[in-house]
């Protein structure tokens, strides 16, 4: 049993490292709603520079970042096209529809984590009062840990220009994508009108995201941040963590990617699971599970101080800076033992007796 808790449920569980904590403690503060917090202002300038955009706005969460992007891009009765399993559609409470009257139109992701552009084109609404107005295409990179190629992003950019659509990136883990591709973040984000970047996942901040775009767009999005309750005061305490993340935590994401590959290799022969090896492109490992083993796997792992997400027929393991190479060895040893134990157990079914003749 591991003596420390090894939490692989998500990279949102990371804790601030010592240098980040010191930066937060020493942060110069002001009132951000008045625009007077110098640390927030510095974070927003840094995020804009890294993504190659004119401006950015600091918000409490990735959900709010995507929401205010949608509220700024679209009016009530407009539509955005989005992946059927995309975070902004499936996992953010339906905020665009509930709060903005914005209709989502879904398209299925392919195995390359892309929305096929011919499928997108097929659902763009004609200019007719019977239909919602299609305004925006929203993509993800990474998508369930999978990296979307630069070639596809360039094609999507050209497609949106042709069809007069705006292009938004839910780039919660765009830094993982950039590291995996071996390019600066700006080379990924250059194709998008707006980009949401999460600071509190693999980059290790305790809270926060930034929405990046043109100066005019971000000015309007800042109003929506206020409307949706995201105006913060002495937020430099949090922004300092974000600055530390952007300056110190991007390059080290490569270690998480390597640990994911190592864990994949160590679990490749485990009974009762099939590793989606093609999906292990960044810091996520996906396992397809035999029937009825998710709950015992999750329970027995927790008994050994390992926390993981296993539901139905799928288990997701997420690597981050709190899980080092030796922890990977521990996780693999424990999970292999648990899976072997589950596989060895047989359930004796009662033998049916023939009904007595009446």
C-alpha cells in the first residue's frame, strides 16, 4: 500500500508547489474590478503574449472562461457547433443555453479528436428565419488527452473564414498539446479567434483560467465576466500562481506525458482491461474495462490509497506533477495485483432445478 495518497482522478487535484506558494504570499495587490491589481494585469499580459493574442481576462474557472467566450461570440437565438463529447457542451451545466439562449449543435468527434469539417458543414444552418444563426465553431485541444494536429487546425481556420464563422478553442490543456507537438503555445492558438487556457490543471495553479483574444473582444468579455459573477477584488494572490504556472510549469508537462506512457506499458498485460494506447498522447491513460469491474477496481484502489475515475466500462488515469516516476511504479504494481485478484475470482451460480410436474 502506498503511504501517500496517489490521486489520478484528474490533474485538477494538483497542489501549489513551494515556489508558487511563495509567489502568492508575496503578490502585489490591488482591486481587479477597478483594473488596479498589478499582478492580475501582469498575468493577463503574459497569457496574451504566450497565446499570441492582443489581450486576455483572468477568470475563476475554465467553465466561466468558455461561457463568457460563447456569450460574447453569440447572441440569443444563435448557435455554436461543438463536439458531442466536448467539455463546453457536456460538462459545463448547459450554461450557454441556460444563460445565453445559445443553441448547441453537436458533431461527433472522430478517432483523431477532430470534428470532420464535412460534418460541420452539413449542420451549418441556412440564412432563413426558421433556423438559429450559426455563429461559431468550438474545438478542443487536447480532447480527452488526444492532440489535434496543426494541419487540421489550419484547415478549420480556413473553413471558418470561408463560412464566416468565429473559431474558439477550449484549450484547457493546450499547453499539453503544445509540448506534445514540440511547438510554442502560440503556434497552436494562432488559428483561433479566442482561446481559453486553464491554469489549475497540469500547470498546477489552485484556481483560474484566462480567456485570450482581440482587445475589443476581451473588453466585451470582461463585461460578461462581471455579469456572470466573476469580478474579483484582490485577485493578485491567485494571479501570482498563474504567472508562476506560465513561467515555470509548461516545459515540465513532458514528464507527465512520459509517466503516462510508462504507466501504459506497465498495465498493458493487466487482465480485465484493454489500454487505448492510441489515446496516450499527453498526460491521460484510458482503459476499457471488462463488465462489472469498475466499482471493485475503484474501491480496492482507494483501500490502497490510490484514487482513480472508473465508471461503467471506462477508467481514466491522469498524470500530473504530484505523481512522480516512483509513484507510477507503485500505481502499476497495485493495479496489476487488484486486477489479477478480480480476474481470479469466480462467482458460483446456483444450478437451476427442473420445475416439478403439476
